[in-house]
C-alpha cells in the first residue's frame, strides 16, 4: 500500500482542508429520539450507534419484513403494510409526528436521496439526519450537478445532460459523443437503469431496457437519461466527505470500488491501491470543493471515474447519504460515521480536523469490504432468495466486522435487494487485509440460497487483484481465471456420505421399507451423489460412494466415478455429531485430518452442502439408477424454469422457433433487476408457459422444448 507521505502534509497547509466560510453559529440540540426509516443491516447499524448514545429508537417494517431482525431491534416498531411501504414518505412523516419523534435517519436507498422527503421533514420540524433538501436536490439531479461541478472547477466526463429525451435525439447525441457511451438515469444509483452501449446498432434496445429498469427503481422521472462518454478502462474511486453547519468540510480518505458486477460494487477498499499521493490529495480537494459548492452538511460521497490510461479523473456523481461501504472509511479512520451524523445534525462541529484524519489514515493501514449477496455468480450473478437454513459467520474482533441484516432462520425475500451482509476487515497494509479477508470468508457458511462467497474467495486469490490492477471491467477481463473449473476431491464425497449417515441413517428407503445400507448398526451403505456446482469440471456427474463400517468410528470407503477406476480409502476414523439435519465431522484419513460440516436442506432433503477446508460443495443425493427405473422416475430436462420468484417482462421467442444454446428466451424482473434467461441447449420451442406480466414462483416452468427423438 502507498501511504500518504509526510512531505505532502508539509506541502499543503492544513487550512486548505477546512472551509473558512462564515455561517451563523447553529444552536446545539442533542438528538433524543429517532425514527429509522429503512430496513435490514443499515437499520441495525444505525440502531446500534443510537443505543450507544442513549437515543430512543423506533423502526419500521413492511409485511415481508414483519419477522425481520431490524423490526425486533428497537423498543417500538411500526408496520407499513405492503412491500413498497418504505417509499411512502408522507405516511412516514405523519408517523414521526404522531409519535412525537424528534429526528429521522433515512439510511441509504429508498427515500435517503429524495429531496422532497427531506424538505417535508424540515417543514414538519423533524430533524432530518442528512444534508439540506436543496443540496440533495442539486446533487440528486445528475444533469444539474454536472453544471454546478463545471462552474466550481471540478472536471466532468464529456456527455449530454439536457432535456431532449426522444430516442432519436439521444441517439444523435450519442453519435456526437462517439461510441462507446454510457446510459444512466438522472435519478440513478446502485447501477440501476445503467447500460454500456458499445455500438450504434444496440443503442435503442439498451435505451428501452435502461428506462424500464430506472422507472421500476426510481419511479416517475427515472426514465430521463444522461448519455456520457464511456471510458474503456475506468476505475471507480470515491471520496468520503463530511461537512458541518459551521462551514467545516473534511475528506475521510478515498475508496476504490472498481470490482463490480451489473454496475454494482462487490468489493470496496481504502486507501485506493496504486494511486500516487498527488492524485489522492487532488481527489480529496475536488471532493471537498464539490460538497462546499452546494452548501453540503452531513455525510456524502463524491464519486469519480479515473481513467487508467490517462491518469485523469472526472466527477461522476455525489451520493447525498451514508454509503453501503462507509465501514471501510470507519476502519481506516477509527471513527463512527453514524455518530458523526447525529452530532452534526444536532449542530455540533466535526469531531476531527483534516490533519488529524490524515494522521489516522497513515497509522491504520488498509481496509476491505466484501458484500455478501444472495446470487449465483456462476450463472451470470443471477439473484436468489430463500430461507437461511444454515448460517455460520467468522469470529469478529476489532479488525474483523460484520454488518448483517439476517440471522439463521430468516428469509431473504425477492422484494428487496439481495445483500445478506457486509464483511469488513482491516490490516496493517493491503496485503495483510486481503489475507484476512480470504481467511474470514473461509469461515462464512450459508445454506438455503446461492451466495457469492465462493466467488469472493477466488477474487482474493486473483494475482491481478492482489497487485491492485483493478478496473470496473475487472470481472469480465479475468473471468476465465475467476470461473476456472474445479475438481471435487474424493474426501468431500466420503465426508458427505458419513455426514448423511450420521444425521439420516435411513434417509434412502428401498421398496417394501428396507433401508439402504448399515444405518447405525454397522455394515455397508451406498450413496449416489450428483454434483450441483456449476464450476465443477464434471458438473452433473454421479459419484457412487460405498461406506463400510469396520468397527466403532472406523470405516473403509470406495469412490467410483464413471470412466475411472474405483478408489478405496481404508481405516478412516470418524466421529460425526448430528443434529437437525446438520452433521459435524472430525475425520482422520490415512494422511490428514479433515474437519467438515454437512448440511441437509430441510426444504430439499436431497440437497447436501459440504463445508470443508474453507470451501463449499453442493451435492444432490440421488437414488441408484436401477431404483429410478424400478419406480419409473425420469429427470425433466426438456424445459427451462424460473430461477427465482419473478415477473415476466418479455418472451423473446415464440412456439416453433429453432434456438441455439445461449439464445435469449425470456426477460424476467426480480429484486428490481432485469435478467435474461438463456437457452441451455439447442432445440425447438414447444410451449411458452407464461405471458408478459405474469408473476411466477421459483421453479415454475417458463419454456418447454420439443423432445429430441434421438435421445429417447
């Protein structure tokens, strides 16, 4: 990591970093009661600091969140009804007034950057823990903010930010800017309603898609688009700023958020790697200039695009709220930014000067945050939802922190963003922080839905990431390495068999009620496991495992794979402990000890998840082939099903169409994200099961193929 060198502290005098603008001395009024107008981990995060400061809190919840952690964390919680209740600003303001609540914290997302909502709070005498409504309005309008930044001398990306919004007019502006271009909503944020358009021929289609997504995410006005020059090798670098009502404004360092998917961040870190100190301090200076230009107060983040080829940076937007990734800045500055928000909202001065902040950053090393999402990276980062039937997290300390909104047994609903938690680590330098992150991820276990945890582990091992060679196209650039096929080792199958034996000794029943195998009384037991891991180089292969119990806790195992000679492992000593579909095993193989957790999903008792050596393997417990034939069972392969609860936006094919593998079949919407479902095979479309606008449950058949007679 490149530290901020003392010579730069001497070169740029301290007064440059503190505004000397004159403002009336505000009255200091401590906050004593607070309505948290948000959900999930950020609501819990805000509540934690509020309780520490002796502030009485009230939380809100909707029907999908009635049993949530945040609904239960405060002495009083108020129901809002339907899933979109968090967006009902008028009702939320009325509730705050009705219950005599002094202040309101909007968190992030939902109404946190809604200037009309902030203004309504001001009008009703409710302390809005955030910036003034006018500053929010100026920065919330992407076109207006670019005008203000240009006048203030903050460099902006070339583009069109005007009122001409016809499809052909926007296309013409894109031609003037020259492709590739970036489309994004004037109300955009979080990657919603954003599209990269590489060439003219795809512009109109991408424009329609971006507008539809933006409208669904931001409501009326979200379809108004900006067209900007797309920088080929950009880095996303942002600066955490904080201003008070006394005219002071500081930068709490920068964060690199370049590792993204769907234009949404996955990993964030501070300080930004491979950034020279002159550029770093210039970024801070421009960020403070941006905040002061709109009379900003409170926590904000000024986002920049840094061109890796030229070294130039450009203002992108300002997020007028607390960011998801604020813990990274807290780790490297030793601060609690939510506490700062409360103190500034109460009229106090900033707790630290810029010079003090710079000293802390120099001393405290580096921090990284990983977002734990319910999604499947191997399937194009397809969102997922479901019940957390098993959840084990890393042990936390002053350098390892988890901000989570869910506990084991909770349901991650498709109604909201799929982030389960944030894992934040700090190290004395960047290399140490990366190693700590990798080790912590190895102790993060989730069963019940797909997550990106295994993908995050691979990111931490990527040589390019370790070297700090990051850009927003990082995942696409290194996808072969990041999605490199894996091999499931024999020991995994053995541990799966021993774990299932311990937790469900008679899980597989033969005809006439006879158990398959030895159960608890010794003998032999046979299992057939099918690999479910999309990255397994032999995905879908069925592996036969024979377990022979020789004595108490003493076993032999035989593993048979198609086309390979059977492998036998003798004298395995194992002492499994089972409870509620979970088994923990300490097993001594001839040359190693292996500690394993085996979990059977109660919603699908044939699905087995194995956690071993810091890795996760998903298997399906299948019946022997002869048993399937005896019962007339047949696996359905000639159809495509909904991967999650969703709404059908568009059918891209019609019945009778000939399609090839990878062709788009259906466009669905879930968690406010559009996803294209592609064909898993070559074939002919026999039937479309749903029309546009239909809502489907996970597992619902969407498309049926004609069966190929040759494979009957």
